[in-house]
C-alpha cells in the first residue's frame, strides 16, 4: 500500500469498461483486494492512499450502478 494519495485514473486497481479511456469522469470499479467487498464505484478523478501506479484493466459491467463485473486482477 502506498503512503501517498494518487488519482484512480492512474491506478492499477481501477477497472473500467472495454474501450474506455481512464479520464477524470470515467466511472469504474475499484478492485484493490481489501476494498473489493465494498464494490466501490469510482471516477478517474477519485483517489485514495491505496493508490498503486499502473494502467487500469477492462471488463464489461465495471461502470454500472452497482458494478456487475468481477475483478480482473
């Protein structure tokens, strides 16, 4: 876990729809292991201290309310 904040659009724990780009208003599912039970729907502009730099993954149903996709990592 990181000790500093980062934006979801630059985090490897963001899971977004296939073909979507990680932008400020892109909605997706946070798939960080300890947060998975909460099914957190976040935007690219969201952020937290569990940030880990990397590229988001893609799966259908990641932006739904609530998200229906299974974590892909």
